[in-house]
């Protein structure tokens, strides 16, 4: 079953069970995916659906951080509850050892030795991990460390 089908199924179940927060989150996901489809003018691939979900997760994490700084515990609690629901649809993050192995292999394959070529390495690594839950910032930091930045 595709991720969008799972989300649609869970939305219906959530509405029947009258889970307000879960229904709200799933409607938000469905809306974000539909907006992306309209923008692209075609159905989304599974990787694009996952990418959109990861964006929503990142937005929630940023909101939690901002609300924590602003001493808005009520909003932190709401965003945390929404984040937990969102994370059920996102696969586990790629382990750092696997990221390092792919980066090493990519640097060796592309024969890169300077930070100047950071973009080439990043592009190749991110393509390798397409459709997986991976943080670009983590990848960037590891690549910079490997290239001596």
C-alpha cells in the first residue's frame, strides 16, 4: 500500500474514531500533498511524498524550538503531539555509520579532495539516499569534516 493510500485510510479511521488532533494532522498532510501535486501538475512519487512528510516534520521541530524559547508550553505540547503523529508515517532515520560509508565511497569514486567540491558530493550522496529519511545538515557536516573544512 502506498503512503498516500495509508494516509487516506488512516484519515477516514481517525474521523470515525473522532480523534481531533490526528484528523487535523492527517488533513494537513493530505492538503500539503495535494498542493504539491497541483504545483507539479502530476501525481507525486513515493519519494516526493516522503520528502513532503519530512518537510512537515522539520517544520514541527522548528516550531517546537521557537515556542520553547518563547515560553509557550501550550503550543509546544500541541506541536509535539502533532510531531508524534507525523513521525509514524516517516521511516527511521538513516544511521550515521551508513551515511559515512556512502560519503567515503562517493568521495573516492568522484576523486574529490577539496571543500570546493562539497556540492558535487552532497548531490551524489543525497541521490543515493533518495526516498529515505536523511538529514541534509548531518550529511553536510560529515562531508565537511571528511574534506577538512
